[in-house]
C-alpha cells in the first residue's frame, strides 16, 4: 500500500517537473553531485556532519578555549578547582564550565585537548589504512592466482587476530606512544578495507570497459588505478567513514587500559580511567568525557550510514515521496480542511483526464 | 569419515597458525633491549653486577636461537615459561585465572546472541515499525560505545547507587559458581551485559539485514503460497537461511571477543587472564604475555573450526571436504 502511494507521488512529481521545465535543457549531474544532493536532504546526516565539523573546530581551537578560560590544559588549581575534601568541583563552580578533574584541572579544556588526539588518530589511521587496503585489495583482486591467495590469507589472519592482545604485547616492546597507537590501529584497519576492495575488483575487472582498456594496450597498473579505482571510491568512502569511529574507540580503549596516551596528556580514554575512582563524588568527570566520546563516534556512524544510503539511487525515490507527502499534508493542515488532501488528488485526476481528452 | 580427515587437516593448519603466532611474538620481544628488562626485574637501585646476575638467571644472555629453541621445546611440552617476578609457572597462573574468563565468554556470548538475534528477527519482521526504529537507534548507540564506557556507566549509575542503598546483589570481582548460583550471577550479570551490549548491536544489524533480504526470496513466497503458518515461514525458511552469514561473523569476531574480555575484566576487576595480562604489561612480564597471546591464538583457531562445522550443519550447500 505505502509503496503504491510512493510511486504515485513520484509520478506526480515527475509530471510537475516536466511541466515546469518546458524546453529547458537537461542538466547533467555527476554521481557525486547526485550523492551530495541526496545527502543534503537527509536531516540526520546533516546534523551529524555539523556535529563533526564543530568537534573538529573545537579540537583545532582548543588552545584558544584554554586561553579564553585562562585555564592551561595541564595546570592544576588546588584551591579553586577542588573542594574542602580535595575532590573535584562541579560544573559551573568557580568558573569551571564543566567542572574539574581529580587534580583540579579544567575538565572542558582537557576534553577539547582529548578531542585533538581522538580525531587525529581516527582520521589519520583511516586515511593510511584506506590507501593500504585499497592497494592490497586491488592487487589481490586484479592479479588473482598465488598473489591473491597469499594476500587474502594474510588479510584474513589480520582480521581474526585479537588486536587488543597484540596491542598488549606491542605496548611492552616499544612502550606506549602516539606513534605506536597510530601504527597499531592502522595495522588492524586496512584488512577490512582490503577485503571489500578485493571483492569489488573481482567483479569490476570482468566488465567490458576494462577489456576495452586492455585491448587499447593499457598496462595492469594503468587499468587498476585509472579504470577500476574510480569505481571503488564510493564504497571506500563509506567504509572509511565507518572506520573513523572504530579507530576513535580503539584509541580510547588503549588509553583506558594504560597502553595508549599517557597522562598528563589528556585523552578521553585515560580521563575515563581516572574518573573511575571518582564517580561517587564527581559524576561530571565520568559523564562529560563519555558523552564527548559517544557523540563523536555516533556522529561518524550516522554520517557513514547516511552516505551509504545517499550512494544508493533507490533512496532518491523515497526522499522525493516523503517530501511530497509532507508538502501535501502541510497544505492540507494549513487550509484547516482535511478534505483538501482528497480534493487535491481528485483535481489531479481530473487534470489527467482532461489531458487525455485534449 | 570425511569429517575426521577434515578435522585432522584443520587442526594441522591451526597448529601452523599457532606456531607462527608464537614465533612472531617471541621474536617481537627481542626488539626490546635485554638490559631494560633485567634492570626492571632487579630493581631501580641495582648495581651492574646484580643486573648481570638477573640477566643470567633469566637466561637472557644466551644466543637468540638457543632461547627460541628452548622456548619451542617447552611449548611443545605444554610449558609456557615462568613469571619474571614470582618465578611462578605461567601455566598455573593462566589456569588459575581461566574460570572468570570462561564464565565471561560463555555467558556474554549466550546473552548477546539471544538479544542480538531476537531483536534482529523482530525488527526484520516488523520493518519500519516503532520497535524497528527504536532498535536501530539502540544498535547505533551500541556500535558507537566502547565496552569500557558501558562498563563504567553501569558501575557508576547502576551498581554503585544500588550498593550504597544496601542492595548487595550486584557485585564486582569474581565469585565462582561453587559459591552458589546467586552470588555467581550477581557478580557476572553486569560484565555479561557489558560484553553483550557491544556485540549484540553488530548481530542485530546483521540478522535484520539478512532476514529482510531472505524474506524477499521466491521460496519464501512459495512457502507462504502453500499455506504454511507465518511463524513456520519465518523460522524454518527465513531465519535458517539468514543465519549462515551471522555464523561466519561469529568466526571473525572471536579475536575481537578476546579484546572485549580484556577490557571487561579490567573494568570489573574480575581477575581473568585478560586482567592478568594487562598487569603483566605494567611489569614487562614477558612470559605471561607470550602465554596469553598463544592461548588467544589457540582459542581463535579452535573456535573457528567449531564455527565452520556449525556452518556446514546449518547450510546444506556447504560440504565438508
């Protein structure tokens, strides 16, 4: 039933567009323009994107916030920042907008500095992992044979490996540092991307245009990177967006376990580890870093889902139908007349009838 | 008969994987200077002679290949070495700490499969209903939350308030099943929920998507057309076919599961092998960590064999060869 009405609305809209357009030339749009158009009409994705942009800006301007509040990131305030029991003070007390942490440092400033680390790790590791994963996946999928077998097995092994366990081992060998975190997260992220790229390459390389390129004398690398790769960018973009929150979670988990970013450098993970000892006296110390972490990962996950939907041409019909329905309902409601909806449909039918006659 | 040959072949390849992991971990640790380890063991105020003595005691002055041979030889005999600090056998340490880990893994897995699959199935059969929408929001939140945050929030806002108001059913730490069913559940329920929250999200999403796809197949229409009850159509024809990708996901997740176990044990102080390993990291206690890595590899290999066998049992198109 609902599908039927959707289609009716769609047909209606196409008619309308044709009437309006007249003889105007058909405008060409690339796949990316279409995707962006669909994404823009999705409110949830746009809110998620806005949240991400705000987070990134806050992270970039964290030193400015620190300067504005006059609270340097690693500077403890034993007097204003702690109450008489030596515990953290709550939000809004003594000019600490989100309260203080266990040593009387400004929680807001530390959360924003933590965002720098989280976003840096999330974005950088995903970029490196995408390049690695695409390269491995393309080579494995395109060449096939023994190269594919070896690379695919290696990919599977990495995917199956308990990464926190190896992280434990690496933290002992090299000592925890930001570089090790980035290397480690990258190492465990490329495999998923490689697997998807390999699958796609396997099907794309059988297409006629690849054969055409080959018959024109294009070499394997030209075909891989100029003919196949552009068709892979869409899935890689989607999975990349969904890997960023994973990397953020991974970093915070490592820092929480004491294997990642080391205090006093703030990271959401090590702040939460410290907050564990204070949740009876300072709920804000636990809640705000957790909220920052959750909002960030949720925004990236929502945006990734949104991009995936926007890449799917079937989504357009749904959105068009939804919009149409909303417009009709609004018109009906504003007229304060429930019959208006019925009347509109009736007039539409009438118009169609006259059209047929004429 | 075929299944015996299959099992033998799988176990042999599994053995190769375990050997590879063990070797890699072993040599990885030689990237670290021997001196640092010995210094830590001997204490900060140690004289050079004491440090030298510690190196000799730990056998770190022998050539790498000799140590490696020694390590492999021990490994084959089921000896994972001795703690640098207490001299305790790593086997005994890990064996002692196994019960909490096993309780956590089994209980958590049962919970997350029940929750994940049932929510997924209900969502798919009532796509776009209120339940489906609420569930999909829950899935997104579950996918975005790190396990340790779930654990901390549960401790901070469920366990702690209840405990301070005299409701002592929930507890942290570990109580074996021998201490009674009540205390056992009281200690394990929050860790199980924590482990399950993270994983159930993945399975809800996967089973919902798979079931929706399956329910659009022609044979489902056929099943309905021949007059089967809707329940029978969904469970016998739909869910069964939709389950196979869920199972292969389970195989992939085994490695991740161990990571989750490490975190949950650390949050709740359960004292399983994960928590012991995290503590070992702080002390640079290499034999314990190598032992944990090898046990993890063995677990992943065996779990994957089990999953593949189940896969063959569920999907008639898959033949064990």
